[in-house]
C-alpha cells in the first residue's frame, strides 16, 4: 500500500508539512518495503485549486492513505471520493509517522475537511 505524506524535504527524515495543498513535496512511501518517491507539488503557488491539483497528483501515484497536518474542503472531496483514507492533525518526522502507522496509531480517518478553503495561504482559518 502506498502512503502519501505532505513534506518540505525529500527523504524519510523530512518533517511533515502541516499543509496539504501548499506543501512543497509529497513523499510517497510503500508501506511494506519503505521504498519512496518524492514528487514536487506543482500547485504550491497556484492562485486557486491547489488542493484539487495536489490531490490529483497523489492519486496519480496510486496512493491509498494520506497523512498530513490539515486537509481543505476541495482536496478532501477529491480524495474522499477516490476512497483515500486521510489522517490529519499529525506532525513530526516522516520516519516516525510511518512507524506509528504500522503500529496502528492512526485509527480514524477524517470525515470532513479540517480547514477552510485557502487556509494554506494564510486565509480561511
């Protein structure tokens, strides 16, 4: 299973970015092998639609789970419709978050967005 993490770094030592749609990168990790791929978030500076574009970019990678700090309504709608499990409210190093995930620490995926539209731009909070 592939897990996506919003981050600013480019390896398992990177810290989780609390923003989803405006994160610099997404680390896509294979849960079993820990092989990973970094994809840059092309939507980071978009004037609108960043959450939707970011969501589509991780869906294109076959992600089944997202671990991030927050998820806005547009990204939530796209990911939820695709059946992606979304775990928000997280922070810390990706490596530790993977360990927590494997231990079953994450049990309840969100049922609605955790922030308003445009909150990653410092708006909507």
